[in-house]
C-alpha cells in the first residue's frame, strides 16, 4: 500500500473540507451546503446549526430565502431514508438514487394504515391510495400551498387517527394524513414547503412539486447514474472512507454501493490510514489535494449539532472518536447528540439548558490553549440562539448528566 496517510493530517484535512476550520469557513449558504453534500434535516433546527458551525456570520434568513423565496434548496428523503436539504439543481439525482426503495416502502406503509383503519379492504389499498393522491393534488393545486390540517378537512379520510403502542408507556396517535402526505413528498408528488410556526417547527405546508420547483425534471437521470454520482460526492466530502462507510452513509445495499463505486472507475484509489489500516477509498485527485494541503499549526475547536453531517458521515468513527466513548455520543438508535471537537477529535458533548445557556462536558483531556476556543464557540452559539431553546430529541446518559 503506497498511499499511507497520517490520521492527524487526515482529520485536519476533513475539518477543512467540512468548512469547520476558522480559515476555511464558507462565505454563503449554498457553498456550505454543496461542500458537505446535503444538510441533515430530520430535526428542523439541524440545518441552521450545521450552517452556523460552518459560517462566520450565518443568519437564519439566508437559509429561509434560499428555501422559500429563491427555492435553490429543497427538502427530499434520501440518505438512510431521512430528510435532507439539497441543492434544487441536484434534486433529481438524490431523488432517483432512492425512489425505487422509497416507492416500495411508501406503498407498504400506506397499505398497512388504510387496511388497518378499515378504510380499504384487502387488495384495495393501492387503488384507494391513488384516489387519495389525486384528491390531495387537486385541492393543493387550487390553493398553491396548504397545511396538513387544511388538506385533512378537504379529504376527510386523511383525518382518521391511528393509535400505536397500546398498553405501552409511550402510547400515542397520529392522523394518517401525516403519513400519506409525507409519502406523497417521498414520491415526488408534493414538496414540504414553508413551516407554519417558528424556524423550529416541522408543521410544513405542502405544494405540488411541479409547481414549487417547475424546473426540476425527476426522470432526467437514471438510478444507476444517480447512485454513482452520490457515492462520488460522498468520497469528495468524506474520503478517505471505507466501502462500509459509504454503504452506511448512503443506506444502499452492499451490492448497490459496489456497483456505484464501479461506475466511478479509475477515479477511485485505495489508501491506508496509520493506526486504522487499509481499505480506505479516495478520489485520486483528492489524494493529491490532501498531500498538498498545508495544515495550520494552531489549535482549533468547534461545536456540532445533533445529527450533523460530519459525525453521521461514517459507520466507523474511530478516526475521531475513541471506541470507549462511543456510548456517550451515539444513542441506542445510532443518532449522534451535539458534540464538542478539539483538534479533529470528539472530546465531549454540549447541550442547551432551559434558560437558553449552553453548557458542555469533556470526556477527554484537551490542551490548555483549546479551552478559550471552546468558550468562544459557546458564546458565539449563545449569541446566535439569542435566548431561544432547541428542544433536544436525543440523549445519552452522559448528556443527561449535563442538564
């Protein structure tokens, strides 16, 4: 193996590519988004905080302008069947990479709900689903955009309530409309538009995708080409990474991941990382960029939010997180809590208290000159939040102890 890389240099280069070094932060929202492929948007506040981490003067209005006025960014279900913000110009690529799986899963869920609620007899769910889709589209086209509540009133079947986890402490219910409308977005019929409420709300309005994004042509690329493109974008941003990392990040099958890599041909080369071993993949020109990269000598530190694209970019996180600390940062379902980073490694976690203040805890020793940098990032984050509190979705025992 002739390409052997130093782990410290790799981590600093990745922080540079991720726009997380002070000297490499992005100048605008579109550059920041493209440079990390997409913004994880399962939690509505996540994209804002991921951009805050990568830009010196990020303002929420800049993201909202691109989402709702200029519409150069849009929400789509893609990596690991989760919601992301992606550049609108690349929407068909993300969509086609996943639509085969999404279509199967969406129909399976809808069949379960429609038959479970006795709205359709066995074998009739698919035809009823197509009818409901047509009625929703007719109503929303007449309005331009509409909330789930408005759609449920116009299509009463969608207001039926489904109760789950009977007899459990976490028993709850939801209207089947929330699942049907989400499925229509996943299928490219609707798009999640502006939320009703604050920037932390996930109560979206819905619009026909063809009206909201009229220049998007969903079938302008094949699924195979889309998957190869996506794996190439992954390696551009997250490489060096293993085949297993790429499979984890994309959510593809092993066979799909290998086929996508094969589509990149000789662009992909194998390298090793000192202390981690062989089998890491990079694009050939990125290897040269890494070797030419001048790593600054000064210490650096940053804070990343829940599910940030960087920490969620790898199945194996040993490159920046000691295995004995994994359970402090990754909760049982595999979701990453807010993290504290110093000199390329995860060294702790942070959270926001009820009064809006931000606190953190470290599980690794850090150099003395890192502590002022962390305090500076805490103050910067508190300034950005302006006293508003983000409801935390995921905890580990370590982060619970910080409250």
